[in-house]
């Protein structure tokens, strides 16, 4: 059963601000999380037991997974030098 992707408004603004080519790659990576929320490229973040990250070029997608509700919540999207702040 596919997971539901939840993108809050503030994160959608971060995605919309990306250049077109990056936007398409990030959007594609987010869409793939619906089928597999833990792809082999995803890394569990240290310091937080629930956060995961995916690398898309120089950009990162930070998200959490709620397995009991089948929800993937996108927390932050941005350039690698800014996303961890």
C-alpha cells in the first residue's frame, strides 16, 4: 500500500523557489517516496531517530516516516549548506 506524501505550505514554497531543473529532480525524488520511503539512497539522520534525508545533487530532502499511518512528512528541502541550519 502506498504512503501518503505530506508537503506543508512552507516546504512547498522552498520547492517552488528552486530552479526548474532542480525542481523537477526534487519533485521526482519526493514522488518516489510514495512507493518506497526508505530507498537505498536514503540515510537516517544522526541525533533524530525519525528523520531521513535524500541527496538530489547539491540539494537535500529531509523527511520523517510515520509507518503506522503510512505517511511521509517532508520537513525541509534546500541546498546542502542551508538545509541543516
